[in-house]
């Protein structure tokens, strides 16, 4: 037996699928689709592989970033999301601008990045496309 990695996909939980559908679809502009009529699942269309989002009433968010969005214009994207009501997180140990954008500690040690959460508390990020 072997695992077929060409069909692998990821997923994460939320307590409220309607809130997730609204947030990902309307605030982030991600195409969201239903997996099956009445199923407690939705699918985020992210590139060539879907991301499954499933209902879990006792959901507890992870304390790490679960989804990253590389963008061409980080400052513009942060401004656009903030205008839609997205609030950016601040973390100890990071040099973050007034907008919440973190600079890498040294050149070449990662991209500029900004973190935010979805309605379930899952941590997401937008970062410069490397």
C-alpha cells in the first residue's frame, strides 16, 4: 500500500459554517462551494487543490497559522482587508508596523507578513509573495 500524494488536500474546523462562508467568501474573496447538499462541510477553492472546512461545535483554534495567502502587494492587501473589518494580530517578539505588518528579523529570513483570524479564531496570514 502507498499513499497517493497527488490527491491529498487539507482541511480545518470551524464552529459555524455560515460565518466561515461569509468571512472567506465576502471578506477574503475566496470562492466557497458546498461539498454536498446538507453536509456540514464547505470547500475553499484555493488553486488546484481544495481546502475542506468542516463544522465542529467544540472547535478550539490552533495557536499557529493554518492558512497563508501570498500576495503581490502586502500593504495594499492589508489596507483592503482592514477596510472590510479584518483586524490584524500583534505578537510579542515581532517588529510590526502600525498596520500589523511584521518585518523579517534580517534580510532573507522570510517575507513581510501580517496575521489575522477568521471568526473561529483560526490564524491566517497574508505575506509578500517570494
